[in-house]
């Protein structure tokens, strides 16, 4: 007779499936570390280019290494013309995450290192993917709006250039720096759903682009990267709500969820959310959009109170709760919020793909092949047990 399913392990919760050197989380204490550096230190002192280099190589770059890496990124920003042509033929109402998931395999076809499955070849592919993800996002947005595509400005930072190519206006320094910090905060997060998808795909010896395509599919879901868009939808719907406490109570009493509250790992406030909360306040005051921070704070406070009453003190704001108003203040459309997440997480995905492929961690590379507990019938319509089937020969 088959053993009962261990419900604690459903969704692989709490199951260690591999080692990693890329990042570390202590969910009880609210700690996130990239390659030995706490997220607080990186958010305050490092740029996204430095962090991308860190997660890929294991060390922060010196001045010359950073200049070389940045120049490689600048030189790889442009995407092939046939990708633009494909975008122009796509339905303009297409979901941007679906567009990204379709675009990455198109880029694979043009990558000169696609068949070079060495560490060096994969590092070159990673540079192109990190460089081109913002170009894909901004290009799709402008094409769907019937706007002219804009050339990259190599004098701008990675984040600033994206805002330029998206909006057609050069962002001020504070706004560009804020987005750069957002990219730092989202760059990696151990074996989250999308990273696991990337690693599972390339464990079959598929190429990096195939793995990233799988990661994009996982990130698009509302329980993962798509949650930030759902948070913003909630905020817009509640903009004129006078009784936030009543709304929160009613939502929870009805078995609903407060989007952006709670996390699969963190049992305290997500350390990334602390930075984004402050950023939402600061940028809100700068642009006259304080209402989004004020509304978010109201929902957070009343939500925490209601959760405490229900004995759920471990449900706290996650990274999506405050990234949504931050991106909204930056003028980023709601359906582009998850693609912004992908623009950052591509660095972590590529680092994990390389780790998976080249055995940086114990027991790798190895094909993922988890076990499932069969709970169906063994004898068709007769519905007999496995032991009964065995006894009949």
C-alpha cells in the first residue's frame, strides 16, 4: 500500500533539493545575502551592474572589472531586427510577460555562443540576456503604443537608459537611482519558483535561453512575480475607499488574500520591503503622489492587526507590497511591473543556470527527477489496491 503524502512537503516546501553559493535567506530573521553580502549593504553601496557581476562571478568587481563588464553590457543592448518585426505583428493587447517569454527563444536563434556549452560561453550569453531584457520590455511597450523606438544612450546607467527608452524622457538622477536600487533588491532570491524552473530546465542540458524562458513563465504567475501588478490593482481599487480597516477585515473574513502580504519563506518583514517602503514615501513626496504610500501603510497596519487577531503574526509585507507603488510613481504601467522584476532577476537566473550546469555546488550537475506519490487506481474500474493487483499477477 502506498504511503500517505507528506503534506508538509507539498510544493517542495522545506525540501532541500540542491546546494547553492549564489544567495542565502534566513526567513525567521529576515536576512537576505548575495554571495556573502547582506542585501542592506548592497542596496546602500552598490549599483545593479556591480551586483550583477557579483552574482555571476562570486566577487564584487574592482574598478577595471566593472568598466569592462559595463562596456560588455552596453555593447550587447541592441536586439536583432527580426525580433522587432515579430513584435510589430503581435496582438497589441498581448501580455508583456507572454511577449518576453516568446522573445527570449527568438534571441537564442541569433546568439553566437548558443552551442558553446562552456562556462565562458554561458557567461557571454548571460551578458546578452542581462543587456537585452530592458530593451525587450521598452521596445514592446513603445511598439504596442505605436511610438517610435528610441536608441540606447550609453551615457546613462542601466536603469536610467531603460526609463529613457520606455518614456522618451531622460529621468532625473534620483528616479534613476531608485530604479537601480530596485534592480539590486530583486536580483536573486535562492530557489524561488522561477529560479527553480530555470535550474530544472537546464538540468536536462538545455541551453540557458530555454532555462530563462521557463523562469519567465514561472515568474508571470500571480503567486510569484505577477503579485506586484495585483498589489497595484488593489491600491487603485481602494483609492477612494474610506474604511480601509473594514475592507481588510471583510476580505480576510471572506477567506480572501491581501496581495503583497505574506511570503513562502519570510516569517518577518521582507528585508527588501523596508527599502521599498521608504522609497515609496520619498518618491511620493517628490512627485506629489504621497497617497500611494499612505494607502499602502494603512493597509499594512490594519492587515497586521487583523492577522495578529487571527494568530498569524508571521504574515508581513513582502517585496511586492511596496514595489508596486514605487513602480507606479515612476510611471511604469501595471502590466510592466512583472517584466521589471524579470529585468533584475535575469542576473540571478543566469548565475543559477551556470551553477547548475557546471557543478559549483555539491552534487551538480544532475537531472532533476522528483518523486510523486501515486494516489490513483491500480486496476482501472475495479479500483483495487496495489497489493491486490500484485496478488492477481
